[in-house]
C-alpha cells in the first residue's frame, strides 16, 4: 500500500538531548513537509522540501534540522536548542508544491514528550 | 500580517442539521484552498480543493464555497452525523513562490445524536 509512515509514534526526550523523527513515503511525491501541532492549535510549518537535497525553513525552524538525501525520506531532528519541543509532529507529502490538485498526505504523527 | 482564521470555538449541532464552518484569510491571494479533516491523535485527511475560479464544489454531503472578494471559504456538511465529529482545517498556498501549504487552526465540530 502506498502511504507516508512516521516513526516512532511516541518519543520521549531528556533535557539536552537531540532526537530524530523518521518520515518515509512511497507515493513518489516530490514535496515533503514537517508541521508541529500544539494542543488546541493548528499546524505550524517547521521545514519543507520541494526536491531532493534542497529544503527551506518554515515559520518555526529554530531548534530543528532536516535533511533530504532521498526522495522518499525527510527526517526531522529536534535539537537541544529547541526549548519547548513537547508537541505532536506531523509529516506530509504532496506531488509537487504550489500547484492545484496537489493535496497533502499526512503520516499518523509522532508525539514527542520531554521528560 | 498574513493570517488564516477559523473559529476556535467548537461548533455543536444536532444530528441531521447542516454544519457550516468558516475560513477567513488576510493578505493572501490564493489560487486555491483546501479543506482537511483531523481526528484526535491522527494526521489530517484531505477532503476537498476549490480553485479561485470555482464558486462552489461538492462531494457527497460536503460543499465548499470560495469568495475571493470576501477572502472567505465556507465548508458545509449537510445531514450531519455523529461520525462527522472531528476538527476541520482549511489550508492554502500563499502563492509567494515558496510552494508551501499554510493551515488554519481548525474548528472542532461536535454532532449530537
């Protein structure tokens, strides 16, 4: 089945620790996105990528890093510089960015908690 | 500043009634607008896309309108069912060559049996 897979579903981070969230898609989509969602809030864009080996900062990129070495994969690292990382993280992909009929497909999310 | 606004208060309606959700945007000129459904603890799921030259789009019990003069989209669910209870998000491409998708904060819909 084609889809987008995030792992792990739940992740616990200690203070000062970097953690990496995985996102893989087999939809042959060019564009991939990372969003953060806090309780009762909408989705805020962290990073996005329209093509392999290229990515751009979203609205809240500070304390996060990404890579796009393969079309299928777009991992997100939450660094120790992110002071309030506890949130629900969503990865999405679409055929291309910026064109009609390119709805986003989302993974099931990773819930990150700082302990 | 650029904003996408959805009613933060939950919409509580009786089964069988029509639910109407609003998405207003400021300082954007989107060529299209999308609506998604999100269930608790899950990722959003795409429902409908409407283009700027389309006044109305329908899919089964769903209807979306897009008024570029008012800078507003309305999302209707007719003959609502308890299974329609979820959070509904609108999203747009800011059309600034960034090719990113920006989301509103969503409106929670509760349909009472």
